[in-house]
C-alpha cells in the first residue's frame, strides 16, 4: 500500500509553489523570540507552559499557490502542515502531527467518509505490537478519551479504506511532531473546523510524511 501511494512523487510536488525544506527539529517561539527544540519531551513542557502549540502550528489563513480546486486538502508532512484550499491563492493552514519514522507515506486519496466522535478500532498490526491497543481490538467508543478525538475523516483510495485517517487527538502537545502510526492528527478544535468545511469525496494530496521538523517561519 505504501509503495502504491508513493508513486505521486515529483508530479504531485509540482502542483505547488515550493513549500520549503525540512531542517532541524526546532520552531520559533514568538514569546521568547528564540528557536526552541520541539521533541516530544520539550513539546509537552512547551504546551504545559503556554497552553497551546507554537504559533506557527495554529490555524491561520495563508497565501497558497496551487492549481487544485477549493475544498482540496494538501498535506505537507515534511513541514507538519495541512492546507485546505480556499481559492484565490489562499488556504487555511493547520498544524498537524504525522507518522513517526517508518510510518510515513505519500499519495493521492480522497475522503471516503466522515464521523463525529468516531469509534477507534486499531488495525491488527497495531493490536499485535501494542498491548494497550489490544484491549480495544473490538473498538473503543467515541468520547474525550478516544485517541481519534472529536472528528475523523477516513481516507480512501480507489474506493477502499486505506486505514489512514485525519483525526483529532487527546495529545494536543504532539502537533508538529513525527509521532503517529501514519494517521494525520490535529488539535480537536482544528479538526472540528476542518470537518465543517470538507465534504465526502474531497481530494487529499499527501506530499510527504515522516521527515524532520522544519526550521523557518
């Protein structure tokens, strides 16, 4: 599955004006006006101190040049951003968490279905490697403790479920990190906002995942 998705390569990247290269695992903290490390331990500390992720990962409207039509989702896992195309060279940019090393992927898929407060059913591979997931092999009901968060957009390819989702999270500090098993995670407030703007069938372009965090704002 992963190799099939990866076929988009340079062709998909050519749809966009350069989104920027990945650099060190640092982000700019506008409060201290310094570059700060943003690994999992530092991210938790930062979130506890500020009550939110660094400003560059917060939802905002940005200039975004693309030939894709409004309603298209473009995911730049290399920089940990999800863009919802608005048209007129504008997009809503959201901070995201992406697949950790070995779990990144790329491809062109679509939103096959959408769910509020989704049930989480870990795939067999996760059940086999994660004892915590094994207890929910038959599904964990939706709710505040559910790892899929408040909303989920299920990604399909050729009419079939890819097992990847765009979803909320119970770990808001993880936005901006390579931390998931391949799904795209968002703050609950952001995924609720995205959910309200997207329709089933929406095109989703995943350019890259699993790369290092960027340095640059």
